[in-house]
C-alpha cells in the first residue's frame, strides 16, 4: 500500500473532474512478463484524474501482470509508464508507492492477525503527523462505519465483504492518487460488490481519485466505470466508453 503524498491529509484532494482532468497514468507500448516468459504485449492505456477505467478480461488475459508492471513489481521489457507527467518506467515500486500508487490485490489483501485499527494505521505508517492520521481514520470510518464498530476485531475473523472494505480503507489511509483494484468482486455477494463499487465511484467523483479496476464482472463494473479496455491473450483488443459497452447485447464475444 502507498505512503501518503508529501502535502496534506488523505481523502482531501480537490474535487475530481469526472475523467476530464489531466492523465494520472499513461502506459505506452508496454511489454512485460516473468523472466523469459512474455505475458503482456504492446499494451497502451491511460487513466485521467477522477476517472474509473476498467481492464476487463478472463483469468490469464494479462490484467494482473500489466498492473504489476505499472506498479514496478515487474520490469518493463519495452514501452513506458508515465505517472503524474513523469516517466517512472525505470523507478522502483517503492518509489511509485511513495508517489501515491496503491494496489489492492485479489488475495491476501489484509493483515489477518492484526485488528482492524492496526491494519488501518499501517496504511498511514509513513505519515508522521498524528493529526493527519486521525483525520484520515475519521474519513475512512465515515466511508465504512462497520470498520469503526469492529476496530478491535481481528481482520481475519471478519466476513469477506468486510475484509474488502478494510482493504479499501487501508489503501485510502495512504492518500493514493492512483488506486488499482484487482478483482474486488471476487467471491462477494452482489449487494456487497455494489456497496464497494459505489464507494469507489464516490471517491473518484468527490476526491479526484484515479482508479484502474481489474474485473471479470462486467455488469457490475459498468455501473461505475468511465471507460474500459478489454484484454485477451496479453493484448488490449478493444477500448470503449462505458456507454458503448452498455449498448452491447453481449460481452462474451470479446473474451
């Protein structure tokens, strides 16, 4: 998870622009993979400030590998990653995290043996100001009241949906500018997915948070996204607006 930017409290970013602002992330011609095995081929995409962009595709399509390279966990074999108008292609993942990138993985996304409160405080671990940490905590509790109610409970004993809420709260404690979520709907009831996606949409609209959402659940993602890229076999095969995606009779032909 990401440490905070160098200025003020998390969640107090100026209001978003509904995807009309400058680009937070620009990926151009990215090739990446694991060792000698190339998994992603010539991927280009962008995410604007306050925009929710979905990266859609089945398991094995290259979505997670792409995001791991964006975060710097995998080196780019070719292409560039620009973040906040700077080329970060050769920078370490820790540097990108310090600058406000955050990733919530699809698995093991909370510290199960720690309490809810300790999880959240870890998210703001690099913040030296007690006041800033308190302000962030209050805002996370406002987003997810259940986390306040269960602040002393061990994270691993919570339901899957509550753990997902905690993972999002943990990420927001770090004041991210780009939030990447890998399969947030995985294993959750539809009503819980709706609540999570609605919260993400609120953060994008009100806080200017840029969101890259990796999903297989197209119908749920379409409720909140602005644009979508579809990946197949490590390549982006389609870019469409949410309106264009909603107008389709079926999505299965894409996958």
